[in-house]
C-alpha cells in the first residue's frame, strides 16, 4: 500500500510526503494541499504533525553476525581481541549468523538504519535475515584464508557459487565482494577478489590501515610501502573500493585515497574502544577527493549499531584532536551518515527528494531534547538518542511504528537459544 | 509507602530489596524469601523479574537552568560561547530557571540521575523545581562578579540571605557555596566564598583549569603560578572543594589536587565539544589521591544530562588518548558516576547496600543490548542507552515508572512558553 505522510517537517518545511511503492513520489508543502485528490483507497495516510522526517542512515561498515558477541573480550587491544573473536567464530554456524543478524537488524531498525554494508561469514544466512527484517543489506562474500592455499581454492569456489546464487536475489539484498585485510589475505587472493569484483561490477569491501602495527608490518614486509601504497601498486584501489578504518595515513596515503576516489569508512567507537587510534584525517581525505562515510563496525568492538551515537562521537573526537570546535560541522556530519554512504554504494537513498528510495526516519521531537532554540540537527545529533526515532520506513514499508518492531520478542528469544548452544 | 522490589538482580545476585522510607532497609537473595512476613499493608510489592538494580547516578557538575539554551551557539570555542551565554543570561529570570530546571530534572530522571551538583542563577527557584520533581539537588549560591565591587557587596548579602533561607529547607535540597572561576571572580571574593563555605560546613563548587588559556593567563598574571597552585597558595583547596574540569594540569597540579584530596569532576562531552581539551589525567589524579567524578556540565555545551552517555564517552577518550584499551576499566568507570560523587558530597548514596539512600535505577535488560555473553556493566555502559532505565526510585519514591514521569507534558508545555518569552 502507498503511504502519505501528512504534516511532517522535511528539509525544514512542513510537508506532505507521498510514497509510491518503494519510492518517494512527491514532497510538497502541506499548505498547498496538493493531495486533496489522492486515491481514496490503496493509500495509508499517516498524520505526522509535530514530527520530522530524516533520511534513514546508511551504516557503511558492519559485521551484523557479531551482535551476539558483545563483551566477549573487553578492554584489550585489537590483536588479542581478534584472536579471541576468531576462536569463538570457529564454533558458529549459519543458524547462529541468521539469528545474530536478525538481532542486529532489530537494533538497526530501532536506531534508524535501513542500508548496511556488511562483511561476515555465512552471507546467505545474513541476507535471509536482513531481507526478512525488511532492510537493504549489502552482503559480501569475504575472502580470509590466512595464506592457506587449500582454503583459498575453497573460498574461490564458494565465492563464485555465492555470486551466482545472488543473481537470483529477487526479494532484496545487494551482493558485494570483500577481502578482510592485507595481513590476513594473500596477495594472490586480494588480486583475485579485486578482479572478481570488477568483472562483475561489484563493490569491494576491505579493512585498511586500521592500526599502526598494520602499517609498520606492511612497511617492513613490502619495501617501505604503506598498506595504501601497497594496494595501490597492486591496482586494487578505486571508486568501487569501500575501505573501513583508513586511520593511520601518511600525506601520500591521503593523496592516493583521494585520487582513486576511495570510499573511506570511519568507525570511531571501534577504533577508540580498542585504542587503535583516533586521529582520523577527515578534512584531509575530504579535500583530497575521497568519499568519507561513517560505520559502527561490529557489535563485538563498538558495542552497538547506533549511527546517531556514532555521529556524536565522531564529531567530539574530530573537534578534540584537531583542537578546533568548528571541525566537522553538523551539516557535513549528517552527510557522512546518509548520502555519502549512499553514494559509495551507488544507491538512490540517503536523501529526502522525489525519486529517491523511501527510506525515512520519523523523528518524534516532543521531548526535552528538541525544546531549545538550537537547530534540529544540533538537537538530533548532540542531544537526543535514537529512541527519538519513532517510526522507520524502509523502501516504502513501515518496519517500525511507534518504536514497535514486528516479531521483536521471538527474535530475542530465538537468539538466546542460539547463544546457549555455542557459549 | 514502603517498597519491596522482588526478584531483581542486585550486585550480581537475584535479590529482594526492601525500602523503608527513603532508605534501603535490607537486601537479601530472593531464594531465601525472608520477606514472607512483611506487613500485609503499607508495602508496595513490585515484581522486577528479569530486571537489574543499579545505583542512581550522581551528576557532579550541572547548570540545570541551561536546559533551554542548547544549541544557542554551536561549533565555537569556549570564549565565544561563554560571551554569548552571558548575553542570553542577562535576559533570564527566576521563572525561566524554574521551568528550565524542571526540564533538566525530567531529563535526568529519564536517564537515571537522582543527585546533581548544580551551579546556576536563581538557586531558590532551581531548588524548588528539583524538589518538586523528587530529586536531590545540591544547590549553590554562585559568586560571579567580574571584579565589580558593588556587585560583590550585593552578592555577599544575597549569599547570606540564601544560606539563611536554606536552613529552613525541610523538604529537600542541599545548600552549597560556589564561585565561578579564577578569571571571573576577584581574589577577595574567592577567599570570602571559601571562608563562608568553611564557616558553615558547605561544599565549595568551582570551575578550575578548564582551558589552556585559563592556565596561561593565570601564569602570566600570578608570577608563573598555575590556577591550581594559585588557589592552593590562597588556602582554598581542600576535600570540601568540588572542582569541575581540572583538565590542564601539570604534574605539580596533580600532586596538589591529590594531597588536598580535591574532588575533580570530569566533563568530557563539554570539554571536547568546545575543543577545550581531552587529555584528562584520570590515572594520575586517582593515584595522587584526588577523588575523581563525572559530570555532564550544562546542556548548552554538552548537550544533554545523560550520565550513561558521559561514561561511555569518558572511557573512549581515556582509552584513545592514553593509547591503551585497558585504560579506565568498567568497574572504575561506574564508580566515577555513582559512589565517587556521593563521597564528594558526603552523601549515603551511589551504592546498593542496606543503610544507603534508596536511589535506584531499575534497568530493563530485555533488549538486544543485554543479549550477549558480556558482563552487565559492559552491556549497560557500552551498548545500551538510557532508555533501558525503566524506572527510577529517588529517596524511596518512584519518580519514573515504565519510562513515564508524572507531569511530563505540562513541564514541556510550560517550558515552551518560557522560551517564547525570552527568545
């Protein structure tokens, strides 16, 4: 059924938003009342008086299947953390990923995210979960073979099979290619992954320059080349690459990422909690021509999937380490969490305009947080929490109404059962 | 009416908590069922199956009356910001502070705070608002005369009058003394404030070493003494001093603050948003003997009063700038937001033990955030948001039940009217 959102603040004006199928068909000021003649049937009219529409978030780096692994290992550095995670992951199966991804989607819905760029095991099960939840997952096949030849051959075959299956995904989900990182994947498999992605027009989702150690080890092993320089020499970097972290960058690295128009995903909560670093070079990357986005990373490190929280933390760290309160102003910050992610993925979302996908947060501003002379964006990002997001529309369908998500109880119950099996 | 919380997780065990008047009378494991013989009448029995009790937060630095000023000035440094704030404040009156403090209390209740250490204009109106909301405000008379002699005499008289009135505060609220900062108050008035505080056994709430500029200016004007050294020479520092910020500290400053057992209040959201700094010397202050607490600062800078958010941001910045993921572990972090604040104020709160004030957050753990093998503290602080706090008991009385606070709508409506008058 089509939807008409009446009297909702949209781009600063009280508007009516008419949604046809999955698309925003028209946005007009409510005063003009141009929808007097909308069809009497087949349209759900929702009065949104006093509420504000915002583009749903695009979370550009997730491991949704880790939603049941938070707190497994706290207050330890990345190396110890990842070893422990890999140990736990050796025990999980497709059912676990399915239920964990359902929980992750539940949490993303409650915090206003519709599109997420995922990298995890059992991608078919992750897709199934996300599509059932009504979201738009970008699901990658992840190459990660620790330089094991046999495993490499197995992953190539499985990747091809997964890709072929993805051609039949009529009900949603976007397939992409991924390799984990330069320290966990052989050069041969990185090249194979990039070639496979380009042959089939897929995005390539990787981790890059996350820790100082990664950079140091790379320089030691590759004649002084940084991870960015190394991948660039291999011909891997380009506008189809989505590089998570890009935290430890030289000026030359920044120049390369800009020139290659790489999509750089900043994950501040994960980086700081693991003490990987915090001096993300946002201004420099933006000015060099890179497309900067925000992600949350997986729940095991960050420890949630909340893009509103990620935006505030991002702003605070940028202002703090640059010693400049004007760093990363609000209008840029919101782009990082919405349209920049959409641009990275080549999707018509992240904006409230006619012709775009109807991915809309309906924000309840009837609370202390919005009771101020500050701008909506200031109140939304700096003061409020994600529970101000009252309802969420994903591709023209309500996936949350008045904070209620269908099936929430059974999702939590089933996840508890799965956890009991592996812990 | 007395309260019996049945089957609530308390300090790691499923317990029954019996509250008599404003005090926690007994905590026993539910399995022992020692309350079989509780009086049949006069006790409200609340089944808290699946919920967890936590001490309500102690917010050690607020300007509650600024809750209606958020976003007035965004993305500017402290000096510009404070000039603009002082300009707006020249137009406010007692009614404004009353309504703004009501909003602040509403927000604090919704995020689990019972006790707050406030510093703002029209203290009698702030107290009235907070006591009506059922909270425990520490309300200071604030000296701030910009070296104006006439104003100083006026403030002395008004301070004495306010103190005398405070002796009659039977229904709640704790009176304290405050001066704003070394750069806004004359030496004579700082000394007068400290003497007045000590004569009457009051806490002394000040801002101290918030910005690098404050330290530089002080050293230039006082023969190279830092603000901490300067106040120490004046004999002002002691265990009755609550010093907000203490962000720019030399080793010698740390030593002095430790030796004098000063209560140092860290306000990370405010400090980073204004780009005042972020390298708060938590470990050093703790080791030197200072009592470190957490505050949110006023809403105009931070931009909310959420102690759960403040804890997470505090941990992320400590781990980040110290480049150590083990910095500020969870069990210390929670103390900063609860018992350390109680100790600073000399209050029997911040702990769930028999004999303590019944200031209790009832946390709903039936959500994705708590569905993990991590510890409760990890899930509470790193994953969840304050809306997991289902109900709040302040001094033995429910001030929130199932996220509902009595009078919420009229508080917001009245505040909107007040805002309309001054903006």
